[in-house]
């Protein structure tokens, strides 16, 4: 039987299991590095042009990255979602192909 005094007490709480809604943790999509590869034929000025035009770099940034590609053979030119990285690689390859340069661009998971 329920105690009538407890029922009238507004501070009295029965043990109640509450269902707590938890927010699902959304994971960030994986990021991909876009890499520019060195070759012995593509003019340095063209690489600078690609970096300025397709990656919105300043001239100074583009020259610095181009020199890294030249000296080390490869450089990361940006980190993007999969779709954007894929698009950037395709844009670089298409621009190089149209200008008849063998410039190569790839992407890899970060």
C-alpha cells in the first residue's frame, strides 16, 4: 500500500528509470592529401600557375610548394574531403594534359 504522506510530498520521488537520449556521435569524414609529383619536363612556372589557379595559393606560397616538389620529388598541396580531393586531382591532370605537360597529381588518405 502506498503511504499517503509520501504521495502528498512534492519532493518525494519514486525510483524511476529514465530513458536518456544520447546524441549519436557523428564522425568526421576521412581527409585526403593531394600530392603533386615532380617530373623532369613540366616547367616550374606551369606548376606555380596550377597552384595559384586550382589551390588559391599566393605566388609566394605557390613558389615555395613548387620548390618543395622540385627538391623532394613530392609535396602536399592541400588536404580535403574525398570528393574535393578527387576533383582537385582531376583538375590538375586535365590542365596538365591540355598544356601537354606530364605533371602528375595523386591523393592519399591522411
